[in-house]
C-alpha cells in the first residue's frame, strides 16, 4: 500500500481551461501582466512557476506572451509620443522600467567596479594605458 502524498499536487496543463494558449495571447496582446494572466487562467503564483518549470509548451507560451505584452506597451508609448493618443509619459516610462528592465542609461565599470581602463593602440606602436 502506497503512502498518501503530502501537500497539494503540482499544477499541470490539464488544470488549465480549454484554449489556455489563446487566453494568454489575447491578454498579452492588450498589455496584460503575468498576474492578470494567472487570474484569467485560474492559477496562483506557485502554480504559474510550477508550469513554467515543468511544461516546455507553457514556458514557451509565457515567453511569447511577455514579448507580445512589451510590444503592446511600446506601441502605446509610440502613439503618445506622436500625439496619436493621450497618456501620461511618466507613468508609461516607469511601467517600462519596472516591467521590462528599461533604464535611462547603463553604467560601465572596470574590474571590481573600478574605473574603465582603455588601451589605445597607435599604428606601428605598442599599447598604452590611459
């Protein structure tokens, strides 16, 4: 006789509603977050990450949806900047930074976080450090 497993069974694809891929894509094409998609699918955060880890098809769909979502938000920003739609540029920028890792600038540092070392090589001479 097998012992009863402890804890809740792992979430799997069979737990999702029919047409789950289309549900995810349609939401992503409107800029939906992962949280919104999870709610539409009826799964929690742990189930979401379990599916990403356990099911390659789900993992691929999540990656595709992240790209679709970012495209939607980029288009909204482009429309605002061209005057085609109203919106709040500050809110849009913070959204892009927080959701998609956008930055105003990238800091470059050298070894150990120190200053960058640049080697200048002149034709016919050896390298010099500046």
